[in-house]
């Protein structure tokens, strides 16, 4: 009984995270400014990372957690690079 409830909770969390990714993608493509698009990309990365974590919790394998860790690092670096590009117009000085 308890395992069934936990499976439904994982499923609900994955559905909500999928909806958050769709909302972030909508803002990414419709954002009025570049700053809005950068924040939307960061939220899509975060939702994807959390979705991978919930997949890992649901399946019980560690590969999803490692992929989520790599995605989190890429998210951080890409957000910094895009913010620097928007502020200065160049990434490498």
C-alpha cells in the first residue's frame, strides 16, 4: 500500500516538473527580453535536473543522479556565460 502511494507521488512530481519545463520553454521562446530568456533557460535546466532526480528515485539506479549532477554544472556555467554575454557583448576577453 505504501509503495503504491509513493509511486503515485513520484508520478505527480514528474508531471508537475514536466509542466514547469513546458512553461519555461514557453517563456524561453516568447520572452520579451534576453534576460527573461536566460532565466527561463535556467529554470528549464533546473526542472530537467529535478526530473532526472525523480527518475533516479523511482527506478533506483544511480546513473540518473550522475547525469543530474553534470546537468547542474552545465546549467551553472551556461547561465554565467549567457549573462556575461548579455552584459558585455563578449564571453572571452
